[in-house]
C-alpha cells in the first residue's frame, strides 16, 4: 500500500468515514542476544500473545533482531571490531528467511507489525543498517526504514539510511509512521511524517544503561514521546528493549563495574501516549512485558483545531521544508548491466538487470 500524496484523497475513503479504533501493543523485551533465529521465534510468540489479547498493532524495539551493539560504549574500536563481525554474521537479509517468518506471523495473526532489525547490505560486508520494518496484516512489507543518523557511538556499527524511507503508510489502523530511537529528537524527520498525515507513530528504542550518569533514559523516552504526540496531535506507541542477564554476561563478562552499569535502573520505558501528550495507560519501566491500550483516532480531531502544525497553525509562506527522498546507492549505471551483478552474501538472490537498473 502506498502513502497518499500530500493533497490526495483521504486515507479513510470518501466521507462520511469512521476513523479507526483499535488496540495497540508496545512490546518491552530482550532479544535472544545475537541469535536471530531464536529472537525471531521469541518475537513470533510475543506477536501471538499480543494478538490473543486483541492487539491489531504490535510494536517491537529498535534492532530487536538480534540485539544492540553495546560494546560500542564499553570498548575501544579495536576491541569492538570482532564484535562487529559477530553482529554482521547474526544480522538479517531483506528479503530473507527471518523476515519471511515475521511476515508470516503478521499474516497469521492479522496484525500490523513494526519491528527493528540489524539489516545486512547486499553490496558490502562493511555495511549494517539499523532498520525498522513495517509489515501489514496481509504479510506484505510496507516500509523498510533505515535510521538516518546513528547516534554517537553507534556510528562504529551502522551506516546511515536515506530520505526514501521517510514515509507514512496506509494501514487498517490508520496512517502509520516509524522512527528509531534518537530520530525521535529530529524535528525535521518528525515533521516529514506528520506532514504526510501521520496519526499513529511508532517509536522504537533500546535500553541505554551505558548513558552518562545524569541521563535518565526512561524520562528521556517519555519526554520525546510526549513531545511528538502533543506537537502532532497523534498517538505514539513506544517500544523499548530490556537488558537481560544473558546480555550482561555476554558483553560485561566478569567486569564487575560493567555488570553494575548494565544493571542500572530506569534504562527502558515502553507505553502508549495520546494526542494530548499524556500516557493513555501506565508505561512499563525496565521489566519485560507488553503494554496495551485502546487507540481512538477520532481523539485527534479536536486537538488539531487548537494546534495543527501541518495546517492552519503554520506559515508555509514563511517556512518551507524540502526532503530529498531519492534512494542513494553506491553506484549508478548509464545503461543496464549485461548480466546479474555479484552479491557477496551467500544465499542472497542475484538481481536481474531490470531490478538493478
């Protein structure tokens, strides 16, 4: 399903229409660290649980499959390089069998799914993307959003995406957009989604116990989520990972100082926020679980009469945002290649000249 143009027909059909009302689920959980198959199996089980409780939208954390590169914060680049290789080997291909399993689960349970993965690039062994997948209830991939700018130490692992994936998707639960972690502080990225008619926003985070001592990650997530919900008059579903004992054992080992750091409280928060910026229900902090709430998109109408920053509460004669949404590739050809291009990853399908063109 394609995003409607800015001045195109309503995503809800011809008037009179009814805005979606549904149950959303924000999953707060740890991956099976650096094991993509086991992590996808865990995700499928959590999808089944959420759908069994009536959820039609299920949101998972950032890079849930197969986990976050915490070593970037605790090791120097030379020490962390073997870990990069380990993560690369454990990352997923799009398309690929792990994504196929997630698509099958979305189809089986009839839910809209947003989940973060570490994505391998087909053209380079040095490129990993922090990617959010949006999958429809028919199992079709609606969006592959690559985090535009890795945050701070994350630059040692991920390559940045491009503007082609800053899109809002028409789904049964309404116009849906998604951003990863620190992107939710990027005002222009958020505005780009709101200006496409976003009414449901998925915010995907990781627990960050390795943040500076005066940084409360739970508060930071709540502030960012409330800001986007209030500014845009939208619902936000925020899902954050947790730090399991397995992650602590894997990354911290016998270093007691690091083990204490990774056990730091208030490193994760998941929940659902309304268009007034307030939580719809009590958020979940640190512990694994699923937060559920009913979303009624009709609640977005009256607040937008007060502040509609993509409409009457803006001055487009004064301000203008231009987004370069062209896909960026490392090479372009003036004519289609004579044959399929080589891909270095085993199992990656060869592309036809038409696909590569």
